[in-house]
């Protein structure tokens, strides 16, 4: 076991003051990122309006904060479901109905800005503690034991001491204090600071950085699972971004790695209360709002037009070619649940009209849904349920070697567009969304900003498979557990022990509801959803052997390619909150953040940064934003 003296020497803490400030006896306080030194007015005295485009966490946080300050807020969302990646929707399993979502989300204690909103809404009781957090290793090359992380109130270096005490793998960390490369790695991970760390490491991928001289055990046990938890693959994730992520969740975090989950689905527990607060402050929420045009004049957004509802509008959209699936006579575009097939001068959406899975073309020309068995003929017409509507058809507007612009075959030329005018505009979409919005702008676009948006990357696809069984099983690890070493699966969630709707169903039936999550799989390895589901089920029976003898009652698949990518050399040119257009602001986890944060906290914090930028323009008190402390000084 590594001694405390060796750990402290290895850490290179420069002063006794540094030790005291990171004492295990006094938990360090969060850092203030933005805190006004002057007392400024809180709310508006003159009416001002803002349009927030996108109702994911970033847009919700921004709209919530501005509505609290007296702004007339209009929240415009393209989907019928609010919440973006934390949205919920209804599914049927036999005679029961459940709220489905995009996968389990953990609420960590250092989500200071998100937790503050939860506190203001008085919805703390919508969450329950998961107690501890486990990581299991399947890769038999190294024979690693399971890791368990517990609540802690110690920051660096004492969290390393705690980990050494807890970990059965401490002798396998692979640390060699005589190797210069190990010293350099440890100096980087304990001294993270924005922007210095990005300037040194953003040009490297995590995989390339690990080859320079990384302690093998530390990489396998902690850095590899954490890298994939960013929803980016290690071969395409910036080493600077991983350091930021790892610092936020571990080295700079005095709260420990245990976390909460929602008692109900995310929509019920978090999204709906935020929406209610926005509406209570006279905010307007528009769903199914398809933007047709954004007018830019004199370096300001003047207005936008949109169509609301189920009407099919005549606005083309761009989809990238899928070179993995495309063949000589058939060309595929898109990925995940947004896949299109071009054949014989026609384009068909392969999104099943039942629950949104992606259908697969069969040898006889029909299309089969791998999730619930719906069948369509070669023209997309339903020939077997549970689907009731045919697959959608599209016309080609423009086409090049790598992409295609499509418009619905049933698009109407007589759409009733609404116009929105506001003092400020916030674009809070995902990466595909902001790129699509940028094509809707009419006027002289800023070339620098356009280049930054065009360079934004999308991560490898992610997938979630949720299974209902007629039996329960014993499980000694956390109810959300990270997994390492499997071909596809990165985590398992026992929903029948976390969320009320599934707990009640399990009590009634004696069954279980289990979810597997693949954070960033390679499309070439799993080109279809049929293969995804087969692999998930096969690996589930390795993880929980008892379920192989149970009856599988139902399965759901969520499969998308819209998470933000953080590839090497992307930090410098990443768009920031305040843009070159006077009244336009950005929010989303793809925005360059000035302080450490990750996942949901990153999205929320970006939305609050956008709100603060607008508050500052109006001379109002900005919201105080919190983050973990950044790196300590080393010798």
C-alpha cells in the first residue's frame, strides 16, 4: 500500500497553507466564478424580452433565471417533449404505462448551480441518494477488483488517501515515482487550471496522452471509465477536456462520488417544476416550434419566424452521409434514430412510427423494427403493428458527395408562420441544432462565428437499452454501476430499485427493470439497432447471469448521435457565451466554459452564463455561479 508520506511527496504540495485549505477536517468551500462586488438592481424596471431556442437543461436554466428577473421570456422547443436529453415520454408495457427517458442521470453533490435551482424550486424531495458508486471490470487481463466510491468531504490530497484505503486495487495503480513521465502526469492531473491545461494538452487525444507514459493501473481503473463517461471515445477526446472532467468529478471535488437519482422520471422530477416556474413568471413555452427564418441586420437578430404544431413545413434540413451503412445501390444518411435511406430516387425515414426505433431493411425488401416487431413493406407502408403510421418520405432538395438536403414529401407551401421579435436571443440547442439554425439566418453572418459553429463536433453515438424481466436478482453493487471492459456496455442501472414507478411495478410482479448504457460506441462495430440490442442482451446475461433464465417481457432502445464532441484542438475555437452578434448569446454543453464543470452541470451553468450576460447588459445583479476549486501549486 502506498504510504501517506509517499502520496504527499508525490503530490508535491508546496506549502502548509495548501494542506490546511484542503484539509480533511474542514471541507473546502466552492469557488465563486461570478460574483458582483457592487449591489445592483435585481429586476427590470423597463420591459425587455428574450427568446430562448431550445428547452434542454441549458435553455431551461437560462429561461428560468431571466423569467425570475422580469424578462418576458419565450422558450421555443422543436420537439413535443421538453427537456432535451433529460426529456421523458410515455410508453406502454403490457397493460402498464411508464415514463421513458434517455437513460439514467446522476446528480452529483458538486453540481452546485443545478442544485441551487433545485433548492429554489423546493424540490429536493424529488431525489434520493444512491448511497455509493461502484465500478466493475470485466477485462480479465489485469484481474482488477471492483471499486466502490463513498461520500467524502475531503479534497486533494486526502481524497487520494481515502481512495487508497478503500481500493482493493491500490497495489495495481502502477505508480512509479522514479519515472519522470509519471511525475508529469500527476502534476497535470493535480494542477488543472483553465486555460493553462488546455494550452498544454488540448492537442492530444486521451489515447495518445496515455501512451506517453501513463501509470497503466490508474488509466484502466479511473481514467478510461471517466473518459467514456464524458460520452466521448478516448481516441477522439481531448486530453485537456478529460483533465477538466476528471478534476471536476474527483481531484478538485470535496464532495465525494456518491450521488442522487430522481425518484420519478426526469421530466416529472426536474423538467416540469422548472417549466412551471417559468410559466408562473409569465413566460411562454412553445413546443413543436420549427424555425423557418432568422433575420440578421446591422449585427443584430431582428426577428425569427416559426411554425408550431404537427404541420409538415417546407423547410429543408441537411443530413450527413453514413459511409458505414451505404452500399452500391443504397445510400444511407444520418445515424442512430435519425437514419434515412435513399434508393430508386426516393428517400425514406427509417424511424419507426411506433416508439422511434430504427427499422432495418430485410432481404425481402421489407423493413423490420428490432424493438417491438413492426413491419413495413418496401415502400414504408405498415403491414404489421404495433406501428399505425407509415414511414415518412422525403424529396431531395440538394445533394453533394457527403450530405443531402431533404424536405418532406408532404410539405405544404401554405404554412402559417408566426413571427417573434425580442431584445435578446439565446440559442441553447445541441450541436446538430445550432448548425441547422445557422442555415436559417438571412443576412450578413459573422465569418469568424460561422467558422466556429461549423467546426463543432458530434461525439460517437450513444445507446440505452431498458429491459423488463419477470424475475428479480441479487446485486451487491450500487444501483447505478459503471462497467469497464465490455464490448459495448458502459453502465448498468437497476431502475426497479431507484424510481417509484418501477419499484411499484416490481413489488406487484416480482420482476425487475434493468438498463444498459453505451456511452460512445463505434458505428462500424454496431451498424444497426438490431446488432445493438443483441449485444446488449448478450452482455446483460454476463453481468447478471440469473436473468438468462428469466422471461424477457419488454425492451426499449434509445439510440442517438447528438452529444457534443470535444476532440483535440477544439478548445481554442469553441464558441463562447457572448457572441460577435450584439444581441445573440449561446448556451449548451458545447460552449467554451471558463470554469470546471461537466455533463448536466455544464449545460445548466452555460445557460446561467448566458442569462448573466444579458443581466449585465441591463445593469442588473448577476447570479452568483459556483464551481470546484482549481489546481493547487506544485513544486
